[in-house]
C-alpha cells in the first residue's frame, strides 16, 4: 500500500510509489483518437485518427476562418464527436483563442452566454440554428453583434434557413462539410467578400475533392457522382474492418458515400447519401431535393423524404414533416402534396406525407432517414 500525503508546498504526493517518467512526444503516425462513425446509414465503424490527421485538419480550419487569439468560440456541440472536438475546440486552441463550453445547450440562455463571454463565432447543426431562430423571431438577439460569423455543419442547411439566419442574426453563415474519416472538415463556404453559395458546402479547405463513378473514374465538372477526398487529414483506414477499407479507398481517394456535384468554381453541392437514394423504377432520386422543396412551404418546420417499398416501381417517394407551431394549416397533407406537385417532377413528388411531432436524429443532429421510414411505415 502507498501513503497519500500533502507536502509542504501544497502538492499531493504518493509516498513510496515508483518514480514516473515524462511521456515522449507523439509522432504524426501515433493514434490520437479512436472515434465511431455516426452510423446514420449503417453500423458505426471505428476510426483511428492519427496526430498528423488532427494537425492537418485544425490547421485547415484555422486558416480558412482566419481564427486568431482574439477569437472566442462558443462550443455547443458534444465533445465526443469531431464537430465540437476538432472544429470548435482544438482549432480554437491551436489559434490561441478561447473556447467557452456551456454545461448544456439552451436556446433560452444562448444569446446571453454569447454576450457575456464575448463569443465571436459558434458552430452547430441546423437543428440548433432552427431552435435559435424560433426563439428570436425577427429580432436580432442582443449579443449577436459581437459575432464574426456562424458556421453550420454535420447536416444539410436549407438555403431558406441560411438566408433567414443572416437576416435575423446579422452575420455571414458559412455552411461546411465534414466527417469523422476526414478528421472533420473537408470543405466550407468562404467568408465575405468571397461568394457564399446557399445549398452548397463550399470549396475544399486544404483537401482535394473529386467526383467519382462506380468504376473509380474521376468525372468532369457538373456531372453527379460519389464525392471522394484526399489529403493529410484523411485517415488511412478503419480499425479491424478490411471489407470496409477495400470498399472505401480507390486509387488514393476516400469514398465518402455521399453523392454530389462540383461546379466550375469548385463549389460542392451534396445531393444525398448514396445509400439513401430513392430508386423509383430505375430513376435515382436524391431526397435532399425533396426536403428543400417541402421546407419552402411556410407551414413546414422540418422535412425528410425517404423511399418506401412499392410493388411496381420498387420504391416510391414518401416524406415526413413537422409543422410550424401556430402555422394554421387546415388542409394538411393535401395542401402540402399540391405544393410539391407545382415544384417537382411527378416521379419525384411524395405520394404520401406523414405529419409528425419529431424527426429521429443521431446524437449529433443528423437525420436518420431509415429510422424515419421504419418508425412511420414499418419498412
């Protein structure tokens, strides 16, 4: 047994314990973190992230947002996920800035915390942005004047929400694209005066981005395909999962599992997860396009489209929506369906709309389309 005692300097010592030694500095190839993927479309996979990956990712984030020692980041995302851990926390520490971590997120006290701490930016999922918008109404919250920008990541940000955030909060809203396998950030919209493109996740931020077909060929600008990435922030493989590694890495590129399109300026637009694409009689339909149309209806607060089994077409389009509080929509589903028919090709229009009070999401705010479909239809 060892005796724990306090010496004359005020330090606690363990009497008789073996002498310790100073840990050697890690190398870039040493593992810094082992995290799980979100599992939004399948079983979570373990991702070993090396120190070199973290260093590359944080440097990219600091450079892209021009973070400095004068910045104060308000971290409202969980620290068990790369969004809060890498973007809000480690990148800010690398810049010499300050990180504020509230005990929990509360839309009631959020702006008071922003004001009292002098926060200059925060990053969150659209679910949190939506809660803050609902609380603010059309009035700019006290404290928002101290922000340089707002960052959105980990789920798609509807263009209408981006526009309203900028109008109400009075600062640029920068949508970014990240994932665990990239040690978080891959692309982001830039700060003014450069162009922010609503509906796009911006340009690569120190990360190579391409669009690839199923055979592994890189596709030209404007053609849809699977988003692939490469760079020092990208991990070398999953832990103990050779099958996933074989499927995920092609010719030095990592396959993200997302479908997207690059424009002539290198801005990336995501159209959906490949596993979530709706296959209606051979027509591949990106559910995000349907989500965005539904969200344009003034009575719809949240929307998620998904495929359900169909005896003829294989799959048919359905959607779940959450109505805005006090929206006063009397006709419900027929009105929303008619709204979609005016804005979508017939084969893309939902044939059934479920009105619900909440949409299932992961702990980090990602929509679980499969869980929605199973909960509402049993499919």
